[in-house]
C-alpha cells in the first residue's frame, strides 16, 4: 500500500484534533482511501506542552523547514492561522510541489488570488473544506457535487458565535452585551469578538463560497458587511410578532448577469429551514438551476468538526497523489465570463424599519409621504402604544424597493423633527 507523508504546521486546538484523528482512525482511513497516511512531522513553537496526544519525540519540531523541505512529506497541513507567516509557508509548500490543506479562511479570502495562482502554476492541490462551515462539506458540494449547476443563490448562517448570541437573545430576552459576556465565558466567543460579531468572519466565508460558485476573486471591499453588535432585543421581539427571526446571513445572489455578495442581519420567516438553525450550528442553503435547493447543516467550528473536514481533504489529496492525478480539481473554478459584483445600493430588497416617532397627529402620515416620495411602498405598519418620553415606536415593513432609494429616504427621515435618531433598518428576505 502506497504511503503518503503528512506534515502538520500548528499544534493548537485544531492541530491536536487532526493528529488525534490520523492516529486513532489510521487503519480506517487506509481501508477507505487505499493509501497509508503517515504522520511524519508536527511543527509548533511550543512542543513541550502536553496536549494529551502521545507522539514519538522525533515527530515534533519547531522548524517549519522540517515540513516544507522534507522530501518524504507529500501533504502540508497549515493550521497556524493569520495572514502573514501562514501565507509564506503555504506559498513555499506549493512552490516545492507539495499539496496543501488549510482551514485558514481569512488568508484565502484576503490573499487567495496569489495562493490559487501558485497552486495552478505548480499543478498541485490546495484543499480548504474546513475554512467554511467546520465539518459541513459545502465546499466539496460546490466544487464537485453541484458542478452541473449554475448557482442562483447561497444563503449561509456561517458564524456560530453570532447564531448563539441571537438564539440566546430571543430565548432569554437578554441584551446583546449580556449574552456576549456569557458566550465568552462559555468559550463560544473570543475575548476580542470583533471578527465574529462585526460580520468579518462571515464575510471571509462568503467570499470563498462566491469565488467557487462564480469562478472569480471577490475582495473584501466588494462585500457589504454588517454585524450584530448592539442589535436590540426589541427588534428580535418585534420581528417575531411579524413572523420572522433575525439571523446573520452571508448572502450570494446572481441576477441578470451580476452577483451581490453581502453579510447582514436578515429577517427570515420563522417557518423557514434557516430560521430553525439555533445555537452554535451553521447551515448553508444552495440553490442550483438543475438541482433546486440543497441544505448543508452542522457544527461550524470546534476541534472535532474542523478536524473531520481537514482529514477528509487529506484523504482526497492522498488519493490524487496515489493515482497521479494532482490538480484534478483547480482550487477555484474558472469561468470564461465571470459575473460582475453588484454593490448593495444597486439591489432591490424589502426592509424592516423601526422608527421612534413623536406622538402627534399626522406624524405617521408624514413618514409615509417621505417614503412615497422615494418610490417606497409600505406593506404594513405597527405602531406601538408604549411611550419612551414623548415618542412611540413604529415598525414599518416595506415592499420590494431599490436599496439606494431606501437609504436616501432614511437620510431624509432622520432630518425630520418628529422622527428620533438611530432609525433601525434590517433587510427582510422571504427566501422563496
């Protein structure tokens, strides 16, 4: 049986999970793949701390060259993270003819063009299933299972931290800051949570999904990104009254030859599949022109789910090497005429608006008139009776309108002396 040498860069949480899986399930992996995966080196700056995994001392090293330059290592597994030294190591590995597995979504989203180009130039494999959705095999689905389809849309709950916070805010009625603190204490949120709660992590993952689906590089500048920081329990409660739940979605939609890639809180119908995804779980809904809807669901992070995806990539690459079929799958499908990226201002959408209005006759009519002046029709209005000083909240659901017009209308509403500051606006998507 052919032996395939594995070198792991990074022996943190995910690295330990990968090494443990390779050791514990080694015979199973050999039976299923037809090759023997041999762990030859594990590199980390700290090789003294006990990780609970028993390894031959000769396997551990602090020198990345022991992996990058070793002739008996065929696959390099990058689990360091970040966008600096990790990029250098991946480029070196690919340039040396080694295949690479990584879970580094930030690196691929921000520097993917250089890395994909290097993999293509050296005709070697770059697999990155674990970078989106943890153990959910959505990248494999897009690259292989759905290859017969034009992708019409992708909707993803792609960040478990945000989904956990929104679930707890709805279930317990606790404020955002309180739930975030609980999430940090439970290990579901980082001490510095900005990457998650400001939508950047979801944007990185949306970029990777869009690049696979549409065969073009997408930059962070092209992705409209909003997070959930400061989202109010009021809006969660009012959304439920209207038959919706609020989810942070990564949305990729093709329409008339262009694609919009965006991340923002979204009102989703309570009876829709995505609305039922709670806690730290992720889900990705893909619409193809041939297959229709497919849904991918599971834990989006954590040692075991991520390790599962990394090892699956290792096995795929090992099979390619054994059959002399490296670069069987390009890291990014190239389309002859990739679509343009459309800014959010140029799309159409329905909106949930929450305004604080002075309790005077004619106030709501003035608001409706201003919206109408911008071509925005109202689908429904709920005016609450509870007062905050001299003001009462009003919740407006619009019909589908140009987003640019909605933004202009909000700017005009904020100038009116009967409308309070900080108008809340959240896109509504019925996902039909």
